[in-house]
């Protein structure tokens, strides 16, 4: 069950959403309700919900500020913003800050609610599977660290986002340095090019998923960030000397 919190200052809107959520027949559990952003933040810190429905305009702390604060504190819950027709600009800002989407309060129905929730649950499912890969990677506080703080920022980013698109330019932008300089410095400090470092991280995640799940090779390649099956198999064999299927068979024969 995905733990869900409702943050909405209008009682009728909270009641309506609660009833609609009950009709979705999806695996969600409403663990709390809050009437403003400050109360919502306290409950998020305490309960660590998976999904948060948050109104945008609320007293004390609005939904945008709540989302920003939650992200700054490193909390990983998914946000679905509740908005009125006149608040599209705020809704757009919310998506930029990491909200999974927004719903129009005045026209909210069962179909649109289910579609939004299914999208969020797919994101949560992927996040949960990738989190299990952590034990396959070096301790972030030890191995893999360098003596250069900006290179460590890049390493930390890769640790959290390796399944997403990562480029030399995006990493150079992250630390506000020239891309050519970052390329040379990263290789000096880690012994790998940035591309190889990202590949290695993805392959380690793939090895975990091949060993501990029954997901298809195609699914696993997509989960860890490879664009297509052929490229995933090619890179996996380059790093491991066997194909993903051969690796899975070898792991099963050891057990």
C-alpha cells in the first residue's frame, strides 16, 4: 500500500478527495490530513508518506513552498498538486520543482485521478527497485570519494540519478565549470571517464536486478537508464564478459 497524505485548507475539498480516492480501488492508504502547509510539513517529516496531495494556495505555507522545503530536506515523497483554473502558472512552477503532476480541483473526476495516481505509483515502483541496488555500490562516505569537492558533487549526483540522462554538459553545468576541464579532472580524480563511471553504476544496478528479480532483460535495461536492449546488452558484456542472460544463469547456478 502506498501511504498518502492530503494537504488542503478547505474541508469540503479534503472530504471530496478522500471519497474519490476510496473509489479508485488502487493500493493506497490515507495516513493523514493537514489544513495548511506547515501542518503538512510536520506530518510529512513524521509519517514519510509516499504520495502527497497538496493544494497550491493555503495559509501559513502554500503548496509551492511546501514542495520546495520537502525537496531541500531530501524527502522523496511524490507530489500531486491541486489547483484552480487561474493557477496554471503556479502549477507549472510546481512541476519544475519536482511535482509529479497537477489536478484541477473544479473538474477532478475518478478517471483523471486514477491516471495521475497510476503514473505516480509507476514512479514509486521504479524508485523502490532501484533503491534495493544500494547494497551493490561502494559506501558513499568512503569508496568512490575524491579529494575534490566538486567532483564529489558529481559523484553524489550520479549515485542518485544514474538511471536518468546524464551528460558531460549537464554535470559541468551542475558545478558551473567548463566541460573540457570537468572531463579531464573527473578522469584524473576517479580513474574513469564520466561516461564509463555512469556505465559502471548502471551495470552494477543491472547485476542486482538480474540476480534478485525476475524482470526481463529489456525491463532492467530501461530501469537502469539504457535507451534500448541492444545497447544495454553490448555495454553489459563489455563490463562483465557475459550477456545479461548468461550472468543471470550463472548467478542461479551458484545459489
